[in-house]
């Protein structure tokens, strides 16, 4: 099995405007639903995965490599957003895919392959984080260079000033630090819902918890993040003359 080099994906939403709060402003319009086109795309992915899994179960190594190539970028984003460390993420992905390879023979399709795969990745990472001494700082260089290609970020840069740039850099640093201060289970739901855009129901299946638990963990995590990032909240200043 050959694991291809994977792109480094951003830890936090790259389009976050300066002087806004996270997650309140960053997640404005974030809804727990999928569009019709997203549903169609997911159905196509499900059919493709079913065919590849069936081939793997007959001993087709190339089919497993196809699954690795197809799902690794999104899987990398999930694990990296939880660990904030590229070396740890590389190690975790190798571990996750090894577990999947060993277990795929017993996969019976009672859930979608992508749900099972993300469940293996999320729970493996949560267990890893519980054992790891929590890192309180991270390197901003770890932010994906892809952020530089983001349309809104490019527009922001076009109107940048030294002060504005400093504010944006400080805000991104604080956001990353705040996310990493969440417990592993709360970091997991924030990563999957706020950053990867998974609905509550899908997260519940991945983590094997109820949707109510997903919502309560999100509520608590959002409260913690907003408290940590209160300095970036817009102030309502009176203009009385």
C-alpha cells in the first residue's frame, strides 16, 4: 500500500474577517443541512465506495490504494484540526489506515464507509490526544499555504495595512490556541461541524453518540471559544454628540 503525500489544510476557516468573533461571525449561515447537490454528490461517493470496498474484500490492493487516495485529504484535515501538528497527523493517518485495512474484511455496510472511516479516525485521534501532553502553542507556519489562494483572503490582502495584517495574524493565532485548549471530545465536534461542515446526525454516527450530545458539546465548545476570543468581539460604541 502506498500512501501519497497529502496537502496541508488550514486549521481554522480561512475566510474569517478581521475584528470578528469565532465562531459567531465565522459560522454565520452555518446550517445543519445539506443542499440537493451535496446530497447527490454524497450518494455518488457512497456508490463508488461500496464498489471499491467490495473489490478490496476480494483481495484487490489497487482498490484499497484508491480508497486511501480518495479519502486521505479530508481525513488529514480532520486529524490535523484536532492535533495541530503535522508529524502527529502523519503518524495518526498511518495508524488509522492500518486499522481500516485490518478491519475492512469485516465491514458489512451497515453504515456508509466514509462514516466508519471517520469514526475510526476520530476515535483514534481522541484516544491519542487524551494520552498526549497538551501542546499550548503552535506554529502559524503550519497554516496551509492554501489560505493564500482563498478569494476572500486575497481581497483582504489587497486592502491590507500593517495594522490590519497584525490584527489578522493575532486573531488567527488566538483562534488556533483557543481551539487547541478544548478537550479532545469538544475539539472533535467543533472540527467536524464548524470546519468540515458535517451535520449533527453524521457526527453522531461517527462518534457513536446521540445528536443531543453533539449539540450540547457544540454549545459548550462555542461558549468556551467565545469567552477565549472575546477581545475580538465588535464593540457598540455610541456616537452621541
